[in-house]
């Protein structure tokens, strides 16, 4: 999606947004133990954090209530069922709560890319044309339109990143900037009945019926669990790459179930590239604390992969059947 699309205003169902806020509260159970902020303000803060690494940046106003009184007013205003939010804010709410708050629910098949580390495009499941009539029933070819891995734009590094328990003053003192890249990543599919004709290997530079790959090699990790490893070709050490029209597999899935394709990463697969401002220096221990905090900043509030508990989902999309 281009920047104009992500920043455009869309109609939102207030009742769905209220449901999303309630779901977020249930997932958290309560506000942070050491936070003086109420959950309504923390909800807004978390949405801002989700948007921190987006190419459009964080809008000045999110359009989401930041006080209990405003949420209470919204619940009472049954004569005002709609509001408007930026599309990227709706996507951030979806990534935090699993709730599509748009009026028409069109985000179900819209890619969710909270950061610009990974951008997954639409995924379509088309009826398999090569199988016999009897075996083709319920069998679909799963194809990803685009999948892009890139270095992020810069984020500020402050003195608070260098210590475990920073003061408010330390958080306000800039010492440099950082950009992120991925060393490797995993593409996954969920909610299928069976897999056939799994793409086992797509070398870097490929252009075939399985797809086009630029500066990335794809290797199946497990046919049983539908996992494909994306890694840079030697001697590259980071993923700055693109996949197009990628056929992952032929799959079957139930008509009443939604299938999802996404990208997950482990903490050690995220590489912050830190650039200190002139005159700034860090000890080795402070550098390690900074690196750890920057990685946590990317992964904060990301959903965990249901099959791989040490990995975080950084992009996902519902599969559209055609």
C-alpha cells in the first residue's frame, strides 16, 4: 500500500471499536503495574507504538478516546454509530485486538503490516487447475502477490534506552538513531486441511511458475506445519529483498474457516543498526541494553505464533478465495 492509501480516512463502526477496546483490556487484564496511566491512555499509547515504525509516521491525533469519560459518552451515543479514523490506525487496532473496526469489515483480507520491516501483499486461493475433477474439489493454489523485506526508516535512540530503569529526563535526551533489518524470517500458513505440491525451494534470482525472487532464498522448513524460511543469499547478512507471485502450495481448507498467511520472526533475527550522534559513546553493557530495548520496541504487543511460541507475527493477511 502506498502512503496515501495508509493515511486516508475510512468509516469506522463505533460499536466495533468499543468491542476492540474491551478485547484489548481483556488481553491485558489490567494496566501496567508500574504505570500511573489508566487503560484508556495506555491503549492510545500502544497504538502509537504500533505506528512508530510505519512509513507514514504517527498522526498527531488518532481519533480514539483517551479518557474513560469519552468512552462512556461513546457507549451512550447510540445515535452516532459511525466515526472516521485513518486506515493505518484501523490496522493498528486490528493487530492489537484482532478486531476489524471498519464499517464494511474490508480489512479481513487487507494485509496487516504494522512496521515497514515486512510488507505482505494480498494472498489469493484459486481453484487448482491441474488436479483431476474428483481430487480438485476443495483444493486451492495459494499464491502471495508480493512480499517485501526492507530496512526501516530511522527511529530516535535516547538515553533512556541505555539503562534498565530510565528516568523521564533520560527518555528525553537523544543520543542517536537506529534502523532495523531482519537477518532471516519465516513465512507461515494457518487453518488449512491438507497441503499438496508444497514449494520446497526457491533460489534467489528465480523467475518461474513458483514465483520471482530477488535477493532472497526460500526453503521449506516443514511441509506438515506449512513453514518456509526466507534468508538472504550468501554473502548477504540481512534481508532486503522481494518475492512476487509466490506459489506456496496447494491446500484445502474448510468453507467456514478463514485461512491466514503471515511472517514471523524471533528476537535474534532482528538487527538494530545503531548510529550514535557525534560525541556520544556507549559502554559494551549499555550498548547491549540499548540493543535489547530496541528489539523489544519492535516486538512490543505483537501476537505470538500459535505453533512457534518463541516467534512473533510481524505481518499477516487473510486468504481471499477466487
